[in-house]
C-alpha cells in the first residue's frame, strides 16, 4: 500500500513539471524580443538624433531669382511689342519699340542749332579780334595823349603855351582813356558770349548745344527697349498703340539660370551652419528627385527685424518666439539641368553640417 501511494504521488507530480518548463521558455523568449526591440529602438533613435545634429532641415523654403522690371525711360507711343507672355529672350534682344518720329525730329533740330551756334561763334570770334585791335589802337592813342600832356605841362610852366591849350591836352587825354575803357569792355562782352576764360576755354554756346544734341540722341535710343539679361517674360501689360509714361512698368523678366533658395531656418538650427556647406533638397514639383547646392550666405538679421513693422519687444507683455533667419542657398545647376526650377516653388533643403560624432557627444556634457 505504501508503494502504491508513493507511485500515485509521483504520477500526480509528473504531469505538472512540463508546463513549468514551457512557461520559463516563453518568458525568456519574450525578454529576448523586448531586448532586441529596445536595442533596435535605441539604435534608430540614436541614428535619428545624430542625423538631426548633422542634417539641418526645414520646409519653409522657396525658389527665388532676379526679377527685372522692364519700363521705358522716355514717354511715347508704342509702335511694336516683340515678345509674348512666358517667352524666353536673350540679353540685348528687342522687347518694345516706341514711335521714334518725335525724338528723331528733336535730334535734327538740335543738330541745326549746333551748326548755327558754330556760325554765330565764328562771327563773335571776329568781333573779339576787331575789339582787341581797337583796344591796341586806343591804348596807343592814350599813350600819345599822355606824352602830349606831359610836354604841354612843361611848356605851360615855361609860359610857352597858354592855359587854354593845356586844358585841351588834358581833355584829349581823358577822351583817349574813356575810349580805351569802352573798347576793353566790348572785348570782355564778346569773350563772355563765347564763354572763354583768360586761358582760352571752350565755347559755352557750342558746348551747350552739343549737350542738348547728345541728350536728344540718347532719348532717341531709349525708344528701343532691350532685354537686360537672359530670362522669361511675365506680367506683360503693354500692347501696340498704348501711350506710356517714363518709368511705367511694361513687363517683368525673370532670370532662371541663376536661381537660388531662400530657406528660413529657426535660429536654434544655425549654430553649426557655415557658408560653403553642401545642401541636398527636394522640390514638390519633382517628387523623388534630389537636387544639390551649397550654403551661400546667412542673412545679417531675422526676417522679423527687417519686416515692414518690426516688433517692439520693449512695450507690452513679452512672449518669446523662436525667430527665423533666411539662409541663401546657391543651386548647383549641373545637378539636374533638364528640370528648370521656377520662382516661388516650395523646396525642402537639408544642410549637411558634416559634424563629427565626438563633437555631437561633447555638446551633451557642456
């Protein structure tokens, strides 16, 4: 009976042993899986954290380029418009031509006035020479009158001539002096008309007329409006037959072969951003394609500091807001020359700061 009871007890314990072993294995496997997941999550988190320190990214970025406002320097009547919207033009290509008739007439008028001024100047030169000859003649008469007066005074002292004759000699001397002063004044008037200095300058009349002719010639050339650079025509608002004023916007020219990116990064992201660092960016228009560029420069202030109404933080309640600083990124045109980037496109640039792991970990202990 004792053996049977012992056997029964052994039979009762044996079925319970295998479940205990199976439970321990399950817990071990679960612990291993959790450890692996923790290691993977830690590795992925470290990778993303290190990438956030070496790759500076923002979605607040847009394509920009030089935009030329095309306008006329002179008023006039539009004769021809040589371009259409969105047309590509090369530098120096004719865009708009005004009616040149009025300006050509002015050029001819000032040309005739210049010729007349030259003829008048020649006559004035002759007057100057005649006046100078008269001055020499009157100066000689004055010198002779001085000599005659000196002799007359000597003879009067000796009572050789009467007082009446001495008075005539003095009067003749005054007349000669007055005549000399008059002729010298006529020389000065003639020289003033010519605009000559004492050292012999240029003819004022001719210079003035020549300047007017040059101005009329420039205004005539301004009737032909040319493209200042290679680019695309947009916002065209002029048609043949319009009357336009000087400075009136006619169209815009966008130069796309020298575009750049303006990326508005948070101020906390720019601690390790430097000019010359490589940039990779994607454009919403071309998904899946990566373009390249480099950091060109960082703006000297935040966007808010240069806004129309900059914030006055010294007044009222102050709430700190992370500011954004524009960064200019030069686009590498050879990265994908087949796809033209247009002004205003949204981009997501990533600046590769190339920081070392030791530098990143060192920031944790500062």
